[in-house]
C-alpha cells in the first residue's frame, strides 16, 4: 500500500506570545515545526505501511528551509520525500496550493485515475497557521478522487475499500470509500511516534527531492499568488481581551459574589 | 557550558529531552507511586534506539560510546532518575558481555539487547557480600557440560523484568576473589527464580529484587571470560558503568536545580519573588557551579573511556561517581529547602528527586569504596614515580 | 511578485521586524546614512508576501509589495448576482448556524441590492424550505434525491457546482461546521474560485461588490481581511455563534425552486454506513451556551465529577484543556482549544486551567469568562471577566451550593 502524506512547515505557534505592551506577536524564538495535525497524518501512514507494507512518500510545498520538516518525517520512518519549492509558488492561497500539490502527486503517479500506484493520500485536518482545512479536499477534487475529512479512525482497509470514522460535532459517521482516496485526520486518530536515532542519522544523509514548477508541469497562472483567487487585504491584531474583576474572600464569599454578579449581568 | 558535542550527540540529547518531557514527565509521579516497571516508556526507549547507543555497530548498535550513553542517561534523569535506570541498568548488565563475551556470545545476545527486545541485569551483590566481594557465597560448580548454580543475589536492578543476567559466582570456593567467575543466565532457566521485590526510599519505578538459584544448570558456553576471572569482570564492568551512575546523578541534580530556580522566580514572600533574596541567589549559584563541575568531570571521564577502552580509568571513574552523587544529594536536598513546605509535599517533584538521588551515593560501589579506589590509585601513582 | 524596501524611506525603526512572524526581516547597520539609520532587509526565502510589514510601515511607506497583474480572467464578474446561504441539514435538522447565515446574508444582500437565496440539498427535506423563507430567504433552491440522503462530499459538491454554474451567485456562505468546511473546499476547487475559511466578520465593498471576509489566523493571534476580487462566486465559511440568528417571521414570502440536477454521470465512490452518537457528552460543545471546563489543576481524573456536577447545576456542557485530555482524564471530544474545538458560549467557566495561548484561542469567543485558579498570575486570570482566586476544590462546591439555592 503506497501512501502520500502532505505536510506543511509552520511557525510553532506554541511559542508565539503576544507582547502585552504592544499587543503584537513576539517574534523571538519562533521556530518552525511540522504542522501538528500533519504529524497524525504521517503516523497513520507509517502504521498502515507497517500493516500492509508499501511506501510512505512525504510531500510538502514551501521554502527551501522546509527541508528540515521533511527530514524529520524521514527520521520517523517515511521512505521518500519531495519538496516543492519555487519562487513562483510563493503567495499561494489554498486553491493554488491544492493545484500545485495535485500536480506533484500526478508526477509521483503519472498514470492518474484509478490505476494508480498510490492508494491513499493523508493530510492533517488543517494547518495551525492558516487554520483553513481547505487544501486536503482541494487536492482530492483536483485529482478527481473521493475524500473524507476529520477522520478519527481507520476501521478497515479491504478489497480496495477504506472504512473510516468521521468526527462530527455530535458523534461520528461511519463511511466507506473506494481507493485511491484522500483523508484528512484529527488528533484523536493516533499518538505520533518520536523519531529514532537510526532514523535521525539516516535523515541527515537522505536526499530530499526538490521539484519546481517546471518539473510538475504546473501552469503558471494556476500557481502562487497569480493562481490564487483570494488576496489578503489587511492583517491586524485583534484587541486583546481585558481582564475584569478579581473576586476573593472565603470560598463561600467568592461563590456568593460570583453568583450574584452573573445574575446581575443576566448571564445565568 | 559548551562541551562541543557532535551533531550525533546533540541529536541524542534532543531526542532524550523529548522522551523525558513528552513521555516520562506526565507519568513519573504515577510510576513512583505504583512502583511498577514503566514498560510503555521502555518500549519507547527501544523504538527510539536508546538501547543501541552503547553497543557497537556490528551488533546492531550505534557505535558503543560510553559518553553518548551518559548524555542519554543524564537527559532522562533530569526528569526521572528511576526511569532512566531502566536504560542504565541494562547497560550495566550488558557491559560484561561487551567486555568479555566471545564472538558467539556477542552475536547471540547483543542484537536483541540493542533492539530493546531483551533487557539485562548485573548480579554481584549478596546479602552478606556488598562492598566485600570476597564474601560471595553463590556457587557455580562445573558438572560435565554445565555449571550448577546455587545461592542468592540481592538488590538486583531490573530483576524480574530483564531476560539476560550477568551473574558473578564462585567456581572454586576457598580461593577468595580468584575463585569467582562470571556467567550469563537467561530468565526462565529451570532453578532460577526471583525473590521478594524490595520497597525502597527512591527509584521506585525501577524494580529491585532477589535472584534465587537452586540447582540452576546453565550450559558451559555461558561462562564469560575464563574461570577465575569473575572479579576482574566485575571490576572492569564497574569502571565503565560508574560514569553512567554519575550521569544519572548529574541529571537528577540538574533537574532539581531547574525546578528550584523556576520556583524561586515564582514564589512570592515578603512582597517579592524569593529569587531576589541573596540567600537564595548565593545558594543557587553554588549549586549550579557544583552541577557544572560534576558534569565536566563525568564527561571527561566518559570521553577518556571512549578514546582508549584499554586504559585504566579506575580513579577517574570513581571520582566522577563520587563527586556527581554527592552533588546530586546536596542539590536535591537544597532544592527541597528552597521549595520550603511545598518541597516536602509529593505534589511537587523535588522530594522524589531527593529520594532518588540518595541511591547514587550507594550503588555500584558506595562512595566510601570510591574513596578507597581513588586513594589506592594515588598511592600506586606515587609509588611508580 | 516582488517585495522590497525603499532605502531612502526606511528609518530603521524595526516595526516591520516585530510583525513578521516568518522572521524574514532583519536590520543592518547603515553607516553611509547621514543619520546612521539602520536599514531593514527582507529575506525572500522566508517571506511569504503576507504584507503584514507593508501594513505596519504605512507611516513611512518604505516597503513595497508589487503584485503582478493577475492573469485569471475576471470570469464575467458582472454576470454573477445574488447572495446564497447553504442550508446545511443533518438528521432531519437544519444546522443552527444556517439561521445566523440568513441574518448576515440578508444584510449583505440588502447592501448589494440583490436577493438572498438558500440552497437546500438532501432527501425528503422540502419541509424545511418554508422555514428558511420565514428566516429571510427570498428564494430556496431545493434538490431532493436519495443519493443526497446523508452528507457525502462528492455528490453534494457535484450538485452544488452544477447549480452554481447555472444560477451564478456572487456570494455563497456556509457554516464553518465539519460538513461546511469539507464541502465548501471541494466546491471551491471544482468551480476554481476563492474560499475563505472560518470568517468572523463579513462586509461588502459596494464599489467593487467584493466581499470583505475577516477571519482569525495563527490560532486567533492575528486577524486577516481576505478578498476574492476577480473570481465569482466568492465563497466563505462562517463561524457558528458569531452572528445573531435571524428572527422567524411567518409573514415572509418567498419562492421555492425545485432544481433538477443531472446526476447520471456521477460516480459515487463513498458510502454512508451509519452515524454513532457521542453519548459521553450530554450537551454539544459547539452549541452550548454555558461551558464548564477543567484542566491540569484538577490534579486527578475524579476532578471531572465536580466539573460535571457544576455543569449540570448551571445547565452547561463539559469542556477540558489539552492537558486534561492528554492525561486521559476525559475524552478528546471535550477538548477546547487549537487542537480541539472552538467554542463561543455566553459563559465559560475555566477551572484549574492556566490558559495557554492554544486554549485561549479556542474559547476567546466566549462572552463572559470566569476563571478559578490558585495562581493569580495564570494567563487565564488576566483575561477572565471574573477571576476567582483560590482552591477549586473549595470554590466549586461552594459555587454549586450557591447556585442550587
């Protein structure tokens, strides 16, 4: 079973803090990490590989330094990695990104359609910088394969069918889908492994395939900012939430004051 | 301080930090309380190749560096010295095979040990024979193609969980330490059972049990080295393993120091964070200096062993273990003091660190024995001048 | 596309460095400058052309972002008219966010002087059409087919794309639900248009008829206003509980248009098997008006019994911080925050939660925040409307007692 994992390198927002004086993001110490949801995607891919044999190929679009994220995937057990890097890819929105990744996947698999050498594409449910959750379904559409988002469990893979649980607001749906297909996964699906020392040593030496727009036969007006229907008009920091009253006293006093304040404000 | 670690060494440190922070920290209190072997964590260590660090590449290892092992043990010990011992204790049980094993023995045992599939333990101590190895009573009597073991070993780290034991026993009773030999004994060998599990002050996640041999027959191929070499096997094993104990001590000390500094910055008394009091500042300064000095000594010793495995490191090895373990005890005790009443409570991590630190002054040779070794080396050095 | 610094305008103030979250900007010494001003330098390998620095440097206008002329043909923009709302339905219920979209969509439609339509897809769901009209839809496009009985991305997106091509709306709003976000993404890719996720603010520019779509990014640390200037329809998913619901008015009239969609060529490769309801949570977090959440400060899994009791007394749902979920004290479905759910209740009571930024972004939409914490310095205490300082095991039982009165 051959699996393609799409990952994104993102700033570690866990380290992003807001400067209380200026209300701005503190940029010191913002390191780059693999988008956390993509770690679940990679882990699920590695588990399927261990179960069914095959290859895990990791794909990412980003600047040259996104290579470190791909090396980390190799360290955890991915077999191959491809970095899509080209000045012309810059400024892509989700549509242009989905197109670019889909073009690359067609290149990994020149056949296209149903007789594909890849069986499954796995993405994280969304990236923590953009939070859009749009690229996964976009890739599936561009490749004309079915997709299911928010997968919390792969129940079974049998006879070219994938049976999954899709997380919903009030429970989960059980769905079946014909392979090849794309899924996006949520945190609940697994606990990602750490890299191994041998993996880390291997990752240091492994060649990362670098592909540009030409290699993937991307049409110029469909990539980067040119190929992006959306543009950012303005970026601003939301007003920081201000603190209110501190209620102190004995537990009983605190409880009483709180209850009466909430009632006053008609919140309860 | 910059110890000019190689890229691979930085990798080991980073990975162990991740394991410690992400996997061990959330469960350290739990394992301390239930006093059970942390198998899920040990499996994590196996999957991430930590058991490969100190084993040569030809047996599935990553090169066999003692220094690299020390880096791993220190990093894990910063969060939990007891769980780190699962790794360090296995290294201790493996050293006799690494140092004295035949090619067949190495090929048979090391790949599984490197993969973390089988843990090991080292068995020297007996109820009547702690620091004094001449008092060992366990016998291994040769009978045709086998040795028959009888006797009891006590306080054995990893006992019950490990599958491979390196055991020191008497093959020629009456010949003192020259009558001792070393053996590999596998778990589930008939006649080999485990005694009671000890309740301990600290390192509670690490099992400490008796090994009981009652007419336990092992094939003669399981002899490590030659008959009569048992004492040498034990000594050489301890020379290379002591930096590991020292690294554990440095880790515990650093962990406690970090907790203390953090706490001192947050804890407000008399209208200010207590770190602003000079009494606390000078104390922290002293502790930090001692931890760094201990680390420098341990790293240098470990590097010395790696540079020339044939070189005698008795003195340096003893010094590292002595100084680092005394430092660990001092730092953890003072950390509890800085935490005040909270430090004494199990809700905060430093009381456990203090309990865990104590063993580093005792096992693999008490610090009194370390001083004997150092003094003996001094006398020898002076006499040979 | 290119971005550069105008050396004569840059005064080396460093403001741009502070807003660049990609670390693409540095300052270099500039001894040649008469006033020794430093100069900002952009590393194009790191820059993503997000334009945050351009915005920041408005005062000096020293940073220039040159966009190339967009080569996508404005796809006959003027042909596209009308505001649509996707009327998500599931298990014989209209998703509550739909009524919010109708209210917001109505405002946009009135500004643009066009009609508001609802798109209703499913099987045996025509009875909802009237309800949508009562909530403000001028038209309801209705497609009923057994294939649409349960939500599946492929047939749903095929149907919607076909209607879009026939009817040509200029704006389509979806709820940012699990279904909405998945579905809208596929439709946008199918129709090659722009989609903006998870909007919390909408407006229109009357001159260009562009939809101004404001949304949080970086986990809510920054807000961005997004446009789809040259493509139609402009699509957006909209966060639940941000906008008020439309009032139900039974005097409202509207038109129900049954669409026949050709599904003969459609290959359905996905099959719905069954739905399993989450029985651990009595109240759906996304819908809850009151949420009581527990975190690491509970110290033990049993702490959630207390949280549940308070939630029950006050009529709320139970939430949790990541720390509590990771410690396996409570299932993941309760997690609030960046890797969990985003909630916007009227009242959010955080018990023993320190308030890491990842948690705060998940609940910052709450109208009123009450925090119970030992540590007055905990971030949650700084943003709470009511910061209750003390031991939660003393305060919560007292609060339960008080509320029971």
